[in-house]
DNA sequence: ATATTACGGATATTTCATATCCTCAGAGAT
DNA sequence: ATCTCTGAGGATATGAAATATCCGTAATAT
C-alpha cells in the first residue's frame, strides 16, 4: 500500500503556494521546475486540487495557481483526499458471505468486525492528517529552513513576474 | 491507496485459526473454501504469515496451519505488516533536493517536514492496529455472531478430520 | 494578434496486484 | 515401502492502476 507520488508533489506545491505573496499566482511550469517533476503530470494533481476547491487557477500569461482559502483553513487531509480520494484504505469485500456456515436467515449483521477495526485505524490516520494545516507547516518550515534559502526562494519567485 | 486483498483474507483466516481447537491445523484448501477465495493465491498470504512467525504450517494429510502463539499475542498490525510490509504508506522522494534555491552547503537537514507529518499519521494508523489482538477480535465475534452459526462452524471444522 | 496558461480528453508506458501452474520435500496413512 | 496430501517457493500469465505524454480548446495578459 503506497500513496501516489502526486500526493507528495501536491503537498510540496501547497507549501510553496502558502508562502506566496498576496494574490500572487504561480504556474504549473514553475512549480514543476521548482520540484524537478514532470510538468504535464503535475498538472493533473493541481487540477485535482483545483477541483477540490483548495486552489484556484487563472489563465493567460502570469496565470497559474494560488490557494483558494487561507492556509490555516487547508489541512493535510484536504490535500491528500483531493489527490488520493476519500475512500478508506481497507475495502471489505464481505467474504464472510461466502462462508457455508453462515446463517441463511440473513440477519442484518452490521459491518464486519474486522472491517470495523481497519476502518477505525483509517479514521485515526485521517484525523492526524486533519490536525495539521498549511499554516502549521509554513510555521515549521520558517523555523527550520536556513534564512538565506527562504530569501532566495523569494527572489526566484519574484523573478518570474 | 488501497490495501491488498490478501490483507482481508489473512485477517479472516487468522480469525478462524484463533477459534480452532487446541493443536488443530486447518489447510489452505479448507480456508479457501471457507472464504470463497482462490486457494493458490491465498496460499501466498498464508506463507507470508508463516514467514512472519504468526502461524506455523505442518505437512502431510491433516496438515495445514495454526497460530504460532496465543491469540492475545497477535495483533492486527502483525498480520497487516506480514502481508503488506512494514514500510510507510508515504515515501519521501526528497524532491526538495531538486529545488534550485536550496542551500548548496548541504546542511544536514533532518527529514522533510512534510514527510514527518505523513509518517506521524502512518504511525497513528499502526498504533491503532497494534491495539487490537486476535483475542479481542474473537471476543467480539463470539459476542456478535449468532450462536447456531458458531456451532455449525465447529461441526464444519470437525468434519474435516 | 500573439503568446501563455489552465483545463480536459486520449493514449502510451510501466509497475504492481492478482491469479495460476509447476516442482520439491516433508509428513501421515495404508 | 508406497501413496497421497500438505506447505514452500519459483516461474509466469493477466489485468488494473499509477505514471507520463500529447493534443485541442478556451481564456487572459501584453
């Protein structure tokens, strides 16, 4: 079980967008160059973010993407689910139905006990992701990254008018 | 992102094995019949459980599998990791290294802040799975399943001497 | 007008989950 | 001893999904 590569890309892109000057857009091309990933395929991930209402895109030269809301209102879970989907990592195929010993009376059993445990763990995973916002991430990065690199990032972005 | 089908099968098989009479083995063939899944492919999952030391297999007629330890000592996490692997669902490819603005001085940055969040969520998922043992599951099932079905299961198993 | 961009569809490529088949060695039954 | 049944493990086929690229369209800034 492994998350898509696009999840990692989308998270890093959102981290960049969260650090952007007010009302500034950054294009797919620049985001791809910044992370060294294929532009076309990254575009798909960004479209997913756009469709989920996390970012908004604008056309034309000097177009691109920016966050659709404040960074504090976008969580890791929002981004992960936008790219990876909201369905649980565990899918119950109800193989207990195949058991020849099962009660034929079709008692309306609730969900399988095994599935409940797995879904519970999945919920814990999502809760943890929902607890961290892009604002939290930006705070951490501002704290950890060397100041000169942050400055250089500002210049780099400024350079792409 | 989705767990293998084998994970579900392995969990259900372990649930059966946990309910087995002392020292009783159950073969792959019977486990496959009981769950309506392909015998050969299920065998692979059971081999993974065996290799992880969760179950032990014996050869010959009346051979098969049984739990290698007491049900209370085997958790959902053990089973999931035996089949699915222990590696995190999020793999950090260090795309920040591709950032042209990064400090060339190779400051020994710790792990990426984004990866840390994702790994933390993965840890929460695993902790939740580690909190439930096969004994817990057996207790739940004994509580929920209709008694006659449990009885019929006993007969069914008894029938395969 | 022209260049640039997001958007969406179509398609190729690669990887991985799924599934089957086969051989081998060990264990029990006759 | 011989036979059958079993798990272990390798080789391989198949299908779906992730990865990646290409193209056409509409919108927008210069």
